[in-house]
């Protein structure tokens, strides 16, 4: 298609979408045109070129097909919604494009980012003062891991706290929520999420319930005992939004879970900011000045994501807290096992996200190879835990979930299918081992025979015609050709047809050369098509095991998070806290977990309980009052997350949340 036609096609598609940007596949590149090209050139430092159409010059900027994902990620992290138009071929061989997906902050499938990428929806009358009408429905979806949370909170403030706790990258406010200026202002000013408008019809109760039932089944929904319509509306709207932006991504949402905000400590935005859990007062995320950055010894991105969730949503259920801290203690007491676990985890990848990519049919051969490599570490993890003192710990229950027969089935399937280090593209062949498919093996053998004939042609022709300066080469313009030096070109046989004269040589073709070249091209095309079909079948087979893969991914993430807690406890002389059911907070020689990393810290204690439930701390400016307050809060939080704590001894009672900690 001529460049003028391409520009026209782009402008036509651009008018169809409300996305902020459009990129259109043109052969081996995705191109931006006109104002979109100028914008991405500024944002991504891409080189601008020009295309002429209708007597005008249009800016153009492009990226190779295989490099699109990181560029999309950069754009959506800046808040842009990017429509992607893929190239298709009609029955008569013409190329055309159509928009196949709109990538938004909450629908970007990426496997190299440790942070969760939640998309949230909020529904309810935030201005009502009637007790029965103040319930707010809220839902969260994480398309890269398949997680989906749904629930109801009591009012607008609690909804805001839940939103900031999950830290979504994109928020869909319901129709009535959009009209509450104060709530919307807080979302825009105090979160980094992109706030996206979506059609009001998607929030309708009937439509929302239908799409939710279609996704998870009515039995799964009923098991959550969701009694409020607003929760159904929020959940249904998210699924409809995901479906509209990319139908393939919605299939990756498989793990329906209740929100259960009552089982976690309440941490409002001010508390999290003052405690610097994941972000410093200066806005630095995840660095050494934060609690997460300080205690993070995770090896995997999934483990880091799990650790962050435990810190941001500390548990109130003592059974779960005790289970975690028992696992931590088991690893603290097993240094050799810790090292073996670290080494095993270093060879793993993010199974939850890889499984989601298989379901959404976006996984490539490298993704399947990563799945195999990750499953290959399970025997080592199983051996470490079952054949050591760890077998008496709750870790044995964790690893047992990852050693089912289905794991072995997938491992063996992938091990006999793909070559080591398969190519990134899935359309050009070279993906499968010999023996995987008889028809493919036969096709490859024919191709190798034809290619061997071509590879030895130069030697045969040179010997047959006594031509010393003869070679057989190939390029995109001329295809295969015979090249002879000019000094002996006049000795070329009569059946050689000259096709090009160069400065020092001439190029020729023969009927036999053309015939073999066509055969090679036909075989290469057939092989590419066959391997692509086989790969799609294999990917679908693996997608059928997605639930198992996600479970194994959760196991690896949990082991990694426990490993991180244990490693930090050993390296910093932390101790196991004692948990109790009353309101006791008894800390002996406590330290601030972050401050002690950078300066010599003088330990101090605290005793609070049923008889002494108030402590007034006084002192001059810069004497350490705020640090003391934060220290107590962080020790309490770490205990509820299932970690050891920085103290000589600590007894931590049951708490349900934190009020504002200090003033900044």
C-alpha cells in the first residue's frame, strides 16, 4: 500500500477511537503518525521522519514489532491510553488494519514489573446520609496475575482507604461517584492512578451481574455472599471495561476473592505516608528509606509483590499470622536451606503473569520456556523443604501445593516440545524439537535437503566450469544469485542469465537456481505456518493448566516473601514476636527498622496494656518523638505481617488499625 494510503488509513482509524494515541502495524513496524508521532517522539525520544499525503507532510515515528511492549508500558505509565491496530491480510492478498486492543494502565500485560497493576471500580452514593444507603461497592482486578477482589465497604472514606491500600494504576468511578467533587479531587491529587471514564450502561445492575456470572459462574459468586448490588456493579463494570479494551485479557481474570477488609489492619493514606511503608516523604518509591526497600531480600518479582501486599495489608487473623511467622522461624533456623532456596528461586520467573499471558493468547515461545524453567526448580524446593527440619514447619504445606501430578505433566510437555532458548517471534519457525511432530520433521528434512543443495552449489559450479571467483549469495532484492568476478565473467556458461552488473562482479541466475529458491521459500513458509499452528495449540494446552500455574506461582511468591523476612531477621538480629489476644504492646529494646540501617540507634521500650493504655511522650524538637512513634507502629505492623521484629523481645496484642502517626 502506498504511503498516502497508509496515512489515510491511520487517520480513519484514529477517528474511530477515543484513546489518547494510536499505533498502526505497517509490516515489521508499529507506526505513529501526525500529532501522535510528535507526542511519542517527545515522550519516548523516538526519531521523527516524514510521510507525504494530500500535498502535506505528516510526521511519522515507529518501533519494531518485537519492541512494542516496552514502549507501550512507558506510555501507559505516563497515563496514556494507546489503541493498537494490527495488520491483517484479506483473501485477495491486500493488507488492512483494524484496532484490536486499547492498552490502558490497568490492562497492560507485562511480566517484568514487580508491582501489581490493579484496576479498580467504585460504585455507590457517596453523599447519602441514610445508613442503609451508604454502602459502597468496590472491586479490584489484576489482569497480569488473574486476581479479582470484590466487596462492600461502609462509606466513602473507607472506600478511599481501600483504594489507596491497593494502589491501583487505573480507577473507574461509577456514575454517581463521578459527581462527588471532593472524592474525585482526592483521587486526582492523592493517587497516581489514571482516572478513566466509562459508559454508564456498564454499571447497570443487570448487565453487571450477567457479565460477572459469565466470567466466574453463579456458584462462585454466590459463595462470596455478596449482598449489595453496588459490589456487583463495580465488579461487572471492570470486566466490561477490560472486555472493551482487549477481549483476550478478560479471560486471564480467573481468581475471584472476597475483599475481606475486616481481616486486615486499617491503614489510611496519612498513616502509610508517615510510616514510609513503600514511599518516602519525598516521594521516592521502594528505596532504602522505606520499610519495603529496607526489608526486601526477595529474589523474584512475584515474591516482591507478595511482600509488598503483606506490608500494605497486615493481617488481623492470628491463625494466618502464626502460620507465616512459623515459616519465617523455620528458615531463620536453617541457614543452608535458606541458601538453597535462594539459589533455586534465582532460576524462576513470574508464573502468575506467564499463566495470564497464556490465557490471553499473548504468550510467546520465550514465555513458555520461562514456565518450563520455573517448574524445573520445584523438585529442588521440594527436596530442601521435605528433607530438612523445614518439613516440620508450615512450609511443607506450601510446597505440597506445587508438587501435584499436573505440574509434572506440564513440565514434560514443554520439555519435549520447545528447543532451548527459542526465538522470540512465533511465526518464522525454529521453535520445536525434532520428534515433536512427524509432519513438521518431514517438512524440515525436505527444507534441509534443499538448503544443502543451495549451500554446496557454489563449489559444484566452480568445479564444473573452472571458475575460481564464483559464489552463491542471497539478498532481499535479488534473492539467490550466482556472483562471478568481472575478470572471468565472460567465461560464464550459456545457461547463466545476467541480472546485474557491479563494479567488480556480475550476478547471474539459472532456471535450476530459481526453482530451488522457490522450493526453499515455499518450505520455509510452510514450516513457519505449521510451527505457528503447533505453537498456538501448545499455548492453549498450557493455558488449560493456568489455575495450577497460578497456584504454583503463589507458592513461589510466598516462599520468597518468607525467605525475605527470614534473611532480614538473621542479618539484623530481629526476634520473633509473641502475639496475644488482648491489647498489650510490650516492646523491650525496640529499634526503628529503617533508621537503624543508617545510624547507630539507641534501643528503647514501651509497655502498654489494659491497665496502662495511654502514653504521653514529650521532649524538645528533634529529640526523637516522631521516630519513637513510628518505631512502635512499624514493629506492630511487622508483627501483624508475619515477620520477626527489631527488638530484644516483643509481645504484640490484637489491633485493628492505626490512627495518624506523627505530623508532617
